[in-house]
C-alpha cells in the first residue's frame, strides 16, 4: 500500500507555493500534515501528480489572539495558522471548544502531524473541526494568484470533500471570533476512541439572566457536509437555559440532515444520535446541571 | 517516473542522507534504505501504530509520512532507545511487566508510551489508555502494556523527585 | 510415582520470571519475515479478484510484462506443474466432504473477493504494486451467494457448479437418548444463535520469502506450523522433503490465522524455482482481511431439554458452518472441536451436534483462537441463561445444580470424550470471592434509580485442548490426516548449558521461557543456561507446531520427558562416579547430589564433562548427554474456569462499556503465572472484540465491507479495562507436568459473559437475548423494538430470529 509516483516541491513562500500549484495544474495538491491526503494516496484513492509541501512556508504555525500577541484566554477572538497541528490545539485549553474537539481527533500520533488547515481544506464531513468552525462562525483566510480573501465557514464546505477553495488557493489561517461569552459542549459518538465520528455535535450557548440568548450547533457527519442545526438553534434561542427547553429544542436537531448509513449505523440511528448528542452538548454548553 | 529528492535526516543521532523517490514512506526509508527494521508495518490505514517513531521529539506514524517530509528533522526509532548498553526505562518496564508477547506491536507501543511519559510522568491510567488508542495489540489485551507504562511513569517520577 | 515427584522442590517452576524472548523484541532486533533481505531478492505483488464470483474471460499482462522493473507475471495456467492443489486435512471416516480444487492462482473462475489471479514479480517493493495495477483481467460475473441459509435453499446460486450443491458435508456427534430426553422434557428452550465471522488479525500480516539454490529451497514464512508447511510443499512441488527447509522466524502473532498452508507459500516457492532468484511477498493488511482465514461464522439452532427443577436432560445443536468458497487446511473440522465439549461444565446425559458445512462466495473460514470451542461455550452458556430465565431460577444456582461434580472425574461426556480433571464448583466459588454479587445487585439497583444501566454476566467453561492424542484425532478417529504428538530433543553441551529443540512453533506465547523453567529444574541449572530452538525444519525434529493450546501440554511435556531422560542418564553417571545408587541421586540446589549428603554431588557441567570425555562412564553407557522424546498423550486435557463481566449500557445510544472483567482459570499447576495471566488477558480482549466490536462483513454482492483496520474494529487500550485474574490449580492426570493449555481459554470463555452482562443490564427494558456483535446500532434497535413491544418478554435482537430454534433445512436430521 504505497502511493502512485508524484513530484514533490517544498517552497519557502506562499507565492512560490501558489506558482507551483499553477504550474502543476489540476493534479497538483497541497500537502500540510498529510494525514488526510497520504492515507488516501496509499490506498490509491487519490493520485496527485505534484505535491506542494507547505512545511517550509513561514508564518503558518501557531495561535495568536486577533489583537496580536499570545492567547491566554479566548477573549477577543484568535487566529490559528493553517499548519498548526491538532496536538497544539489540544494542549491549549484556552481555545475552549476548538481544543476539546481537536483532542478527540484520531490518536496522539495523528494529532502530532495532522493540521487544522489540512483538515478543514480536505472537507471531510466526518472530521471534527469543520462543524466547530461552523458553530463558531469562523472564517478562513486563503491566498491565491489574485491575493488574499476571507471565506466564512458557512460558505466553505460545499460538498463531500469539496470546499470553496480554488485550485491555486492556499488556506493560511482560521480566524475565530470572540466566543468567550459562550459556554461550549462537544459530544462525539464513535465506536472506538480512535474512530471518525459517527455523529458529533459542537454546541455554543450564550446565557444571560437564565435565558439562552444565542445558540449555535454544528453537526458532524450528518450529511455530505458539516451542518448547522438551525431548527434547534431557533427553538432554543430566547428560551430559558433549562433541561426541558433544551430537550425540546434538541428534538429538532436532525431536521434538514441527510446522514449516510453504513455497516454500523442507519440514517434513522444517526438522526437519533444527533438528537441525543445535541441535547447533551447543549446541556453542558448552557451550564445546566445533570 | 518522479524526480528523486535528496533528504537529510538525523536518525538516532546519526546524520543520514539519500536520494529518494518522493513517494517513499518514512517507514520504508528507515527499514529498507537504512536497514532499521525494528519499526514495523501492520496496516495500510494509519490505525495500528506499529510504525510509530519519534519525529522532532514527537510520536508519529511513519507509514503516513513521506520521507521527504522528514527532511531536516531528527528521527528516533526503537533502535535508538537504549543507550550505552542500558535499556531505556520504558523498554525495561515492558520487559519487567510482560508488556509484550509476539513483539510485533512493541516498538510502536514503546515509542508512543515513552513520548507520553517524557512529557507527562503523572499520567493517569485513563490518560495512558487514551494515549495508546492509536496502537493495536492482539496478544496482551493491553493490560500489561498499561501496567508497564505505569511502572515506567512511577520510576520517572521517583527519579524526578530524587533529582529535585 | 512420576519422575517429577521424585525431585526436590522446584527452583524455577511456578515463578513469574521475566521472559527470555524479550531483549531483542524490545530493542528493535526482532527478526520477522519482512526484516530479512537476501542478495538479489525480488518482490511479489498479487493481482486479486475484485469480483465475488466470476469467470475469467481474459488476462492481459502485456503492459506489466513490458516494464523494465518487472521480471515475470504468472497466471493460473503457469502453475500447471504443481502436483496437487492446496491441502485440506480433514478426511473423517464415513463422511463425504465435497470439496473444490483450490489452487494458488485461480484457474478459469474466481469465487471470492481477493481470489488470486496473477502474481507480478519485480525488482522492488513499490514497482510491483504499480505493475499489478497494469494487469488487466476481464471477468464475466456469475451469480453470488453470501448468506449461508440462502445458500442451502433450492435454486440458490452455486459457489461451485461442479459440486452441484453448496452443501459440503454433514456430520454428527453425540450420545445418549436424545429423543427420550426431549419426549420427557418438562421444559424446552429453543434459540437460533448467530456466531458471526471474525478475523484473527495478528498484527504482523503474513509474509514469505522463497530462496531456491542448488535444488534446495529455503522458505521463511510467518507460520505456526513450519514442519507441516514443508511436508505439504514437498508434495505439491514434487520435491523430496529433505531438499526443503522451512523457517518460521519471529512470528508476530498467529491466533490460528497462520495455522495453514497458504497459496502464497506454494506460489513463492514455485516462482523462486522458476526464476532462480529469491522472492519476498509481504501481505498488506487489506489482503490480510480479504484472504487470511476468517473464523467463527456459524448459525446454531439450539434446543435444550430440562426438568422444572433445573436439571438439564438433553441438548441438540444444529450448526450451519459458513465455509466460505474453499476449504483451507482445517476449515470443515472447526465446529467439531466445539462439538466435543458441547456439554460445557454440565452433566448432560444426551447430546447431539449436527454440523452442515455450507459454501458461500466469501473467503474460507478456519481456526481462529479457540476454533469451535468459543462457539460451543457461547451457545451453551447462553442457553443456561435462557433456561434460568424460563424457570425463574438464579443462573448460578442452575449451573451448580448441573455441574459435573469433582468426584466424577475422569468423566466421560455425551460426545464420548473423557474430561480429565476438574472442579467447577471451586472455580465458581473462587470467582465469587472476587465478585460480591449481593453488593453488585444493590449497586445495580441504585444506579438504575439514576438511569444508569449496569449488568453482570457469567461464563463457566470447559475446553478441550492439547491436541493429540493421535489415535483419537488422527485418520482413523476424528479424521485429521496426521499424527498429533510432539517432539523434543534436549542436548546438554559439554559446558553444561542445554539446548532444547522443540517441534512446537511459538509466536508470542513465551514458550522459550516456560520450557526453560521446567527444563532447568529437571537438570539443576538456571533458565539462562537453557536455549530453546524452534521453528526451523533444518535444526529440530519433525514437529506439529503451535495451535489448539497444545504447546505446553504436548510440546512442553515432550521437552520435559526428554529432559527427564537426560536427568536419568546424569543420575546414573553421578551415582557411578560418587559410588551411590542412582535412585539416591536427586536434583537439588542446582546440583545432582546424594540424598541426605548434600556435600556429595556434581553440577550438570561436571556430569556433561564426564559424558563427553568418557573416561569413566558406567559399563555399556554411550557417551554424550542428549535425549529425544516423541510424546503422544493418552488423552486431551480440559482446562476450565469461571468468568464474570460487568458492562454499562448507554440506553440512549446503545453504546457499551466493559466496566470490570474477572477471570478465574484452571490450567493445572502454573509453570509461570505471569505468562498465564498474559494469555488470559489477550484471550479475553479478543473475545470482547468479537462480542462488541469486530465483524467481518460482506455486502450482498460479496464485497468485503470491513477491508481495513478502519472498519474491522479491533478494540484499543482506550476501550478496555484492566482485567482481574486468579487461578485454581487442578492437575491433569494426562501428563507428568499436570498442565493444561491456556492460550485460548480467555477467548473461549468470555463472549457469553459479555453478552449476558449486557442482557442483564437491559432486562428491565424487556430484553432477554441478544446476538453478537453488540454494536451500538444493534443494541439501540433492540431497545427500540422492546419498547415498541411494550417491554414484553422475549426479545427482538437485530439480525436474529429468537425462538426459531428449528433448523430450516430438514429440521431434525
């Protein structure tokens, strides 16, 4: 199980990376940590003719607060370099929901190498971070031949393994807005701890005076793309942060989803899981006991 | 045919250099190019962890990394764990606690466990088990592997205590 | 009085010494097949069918052959000079087994996904994979049958048209008045129990290197049975056995999956002879899940007859065994090992097991850790639970009531085998010392108040192992084509160190260490002075290999006996030199010394010196100090034990967590308790894997759905708890060491304990029966269905037809 032959470049600037992607044409691919791409190449499900490795490109690693400097708390929002490995996020509890979700990805070895940029750009609906980006209303920054642009998470994930990123665009950063006023919950369901999510739910709730002022729920692996559970969000917004209201809202978590079944799940089961996990994630996010 | 790429990788403290096909996996660079066969291959899908080595001081799966990606890096394999004829404490602990049977998953287990305990010698059983989630063993049921890691951790703590 | 009993207390037997095997394995110096490289070595990749059933219309290998890095591409017709197809070793008297020819490369037709069609041989590991993709095979699809019950229906597609049926064979074993038992039964419980297909998945995949030089072949292969591979290769290749040497180097686990003669071994040998260069083939994990033997895969239609007071009076089991498309070495024999011990721990006067072998378009099943016995324990223990539910009795009381009492041993059971020794009550009592059942029931009730569902499940098992004796297992008995003894040579070197050559062929069990402990005790030396050599047909005596928990009880006994013969000769030498009587010489404190005069004695090194420089040996004694034993036991051995499992079920999602697992096992006196515990841990984890996580699944087109470790879900450390183990020690009268095997015990015992724990947790929801694997979705479906049924008794497990105990084809055959 080894990849088909390809050429390899490791440019030292974004500009060179973009140029190489252009020269390489459609069959050129960016390589970050390689933990989404290389497994597919080994199984020969992907066969790029050129890999452009971003490892030497400066400025793509690490977390900084949006107002510059380090991140002691997530107040003010933060920006994560695309080449930042999951492990670094896992070891940064101040990143809250992002850190918690990153800690559940695969296993430690994969988290040491897999990156947020690679994971997001791959657009796998079973990945943990895309739904987190959706719930947090994050943006990604991408640089291409025509310069830099920002893409909102809700516009990024277009179809199964398909994102809005152009062939010659390099995802450079993921920017999270200030979510410090939100409580968070992350519920991932899988058979084994190292497995992809059968279903996962990322929840953010801002509670003021006992009322759910804002509610955001991201769903993983409930369709060909990560989704927001809009019906649940709408149902809970303005409601008291109490178990009953949460349970009622969570009943609508599977609305508008189109989950794929497989050997270990059925669409019906996954919809059920989405409801249960949404309730649990919201319960935690809203700080409701029990 | 692709263009060969020169890689320079320091393996177990020794600088090594070779022209490699870009598709050469790090595990095959170690095993076939350098003859370091202690690192094993047990699956095609990054699940089993038998190929675990340290890259830049972190446990990684060398079957999912291209040798060219490791260019300029430091790699440590199971062959580099013992020094001056003395076993690494994690090797010693696996031996003392019967943490291996057929031995095939063992190098990967030792590498991932050593990485954990170097960084967090106070890891709980739950944390140890969670850390081993990317390494499959069919012989031991993991019981004695976990025991070995706990043993090595407690010795590391004692040593740290004695040193401070 | 046996020789062992004459000796002074053991210095090493019974101690948890650390293993001799480990230093190379923990330092990266192990030598598995893929670690071996030979000068000029070529690499092979195999082109496999992606169709489950098809006629091969054409194979176009021209593009692959034209590549500069490819040396040869061979297809089925290139193997015409093989003298025999792949072997199947079970030819029972009076049973006709309809078997297809099975060649290393398919001829004209492929019958399962992964069926090898061509082999590409080239200069390096990577390029042969590229070239294999360039071999173009045109297939004409044929109808596919995947489900074994469907395969027995009239009009089913045939896996092998030439056989005219998918039914390979039928076979029965049993004893007692079964019809009478059911006629007089006060209660009859019936169940259809599915024991699904799994894989052995040693973490080292298979691999083979063939090196043919000057009319001699050396074959390194990852196998449990090097001598048998050599014997079979000789026949297939038409080469005298003495020209073949088969070496099992370090083997990275077997679990039955390497207890076979595989097509690739023959293919590599054939190609190396033809091309005149050594060739290596290393299996990928994807290939391993496709074409290394699977295990289990039987449907059991079970009927249990009993009296109202709980006395079990009869058991009828009809087994449908899914063979897959071909018969590997032991495929059809597997359920029979279960049939021998269908009594479990119970005194059941009448039992019959009827086996029907069924072909389907899947890869062959064969032995996987336990081989037939896990299936038997599973169904017997679940039926006991079902009966307890039916009678509203405590299931442990029911077990105790029916246990074969200690004083009955040796005990002949209905299948005709004789259980050698046992004390089932003691085993269960010891288990309950660890598990405070009353306390658990209180805790369980409290947790249920909080909505937490925990349950406890039990399994009391007995198994048959130590395969041997030849007269029962062999051609005239059970029908396996071979002898089932084991061999050993113990050679004491002039320096006093010893080498043991054994016909056993371990792959992780710790055999070197265990053997060294009793051999060193017998010879008065340290285990460090005992080297154990195995797995090489070029060095040791012919041997049968390691499987069926036989290596200690048969191979170990053989080594012990050879060491005993050496000790006996040493005694005579010492007696002669010290002018004492041989019967007064004992091994104590690391010396051969005169009983009562510890100052008078000799070390083994001194004895060896005298034996190799024969200046003063007893009259007529040959020089040297080396003995051989070929040991064929009089009976099997029957380990047993009692296990308990506590599981917690998330009833909202169906996910199960094993909270606690306690195992009490009895494999006779312990040689090395640490090794026993290790075997139990691994066996239990393997069975938890089957019960909760693992499944080989094909879709209706015969495509393998679980073809990588992403989908074939071995449990990891994060899914399992630490285990609690304890032992009782009931010696076997069969061998001098008194030992029984333990390699499969955990796997044989654990699945019913896990399943019963889950059922116990879910009983308040109206669930009384579940089939494996207990995946979350299936558990959730069962809960939903039970809720729909208003929590009425009986059960509604996914993929199962409870209460449908009658066999679909022919019923009472």
